[in-house]
């Protein structure tokens, strides 16, 4: 048995209001709510567990790179350009804050979206080949 990290199991996201944020994630991203109390909500989203954690004011999962540009810390993957474009349109229709679809000079395309607390997330059109092989064989 190899002793190595196998997967990311949980991502923690700071929020200002656990109840409102969990409702937003369920409605806008189709997350499944598993548990909620006054300090946290536990969601299933994109094949992992997402913890929305009541944070101090002015907190986000974003960070500033060395050039002063605010960055996201999490990229979601979809299966192809068509799926990316459809999701982008769906997010806009839901009234979400969404960036333009971008060509960043690598395979596929991306766009950024934001939750109600200003946490930014990336979406990439190139689904991991390993994920495809293991989980999308029958689709």
C-alpha cells in the first residue's frame, strides 16, 4: 500500500451567513445540503465535501498574487466547451456574478464566477482524463 495523498476530500469556504450561503449554493450550484448548524454547512458539490464556515468579516477564499491581481483558489471542471458555454449561460440567467469566457493560452477555456460573499471560483472546460475514465465511462 502506497502512502500518498489520494484526493481532496473537503474544501472550506468562508461565508458571512451560513444559512443564506447554503441556500445560495443549493439553488445556484445544485449542491446537496447534508448538515447545517449556526457555524457551518456541509454540502456535496462536484464530487467533494464543501464546508461553508461562518467567518470573521471581510474574509474570502481569494488571494492576491504577486502582481496585485485577486485570484480564485478553486477550479471546477466541466466536460467540454459546450458544457462550459451552457453553464456560463445558466449562471447568467440565475443572476450570478460571472466573468467572460476566456482563452488563457492553454487547453480549453475558462470563466470565473462569484458567490454571495465574493468568493471567486474558476470553471474550466477540460475534464480530467482520469476522472473521465473512472466516473464517466457509462455516460
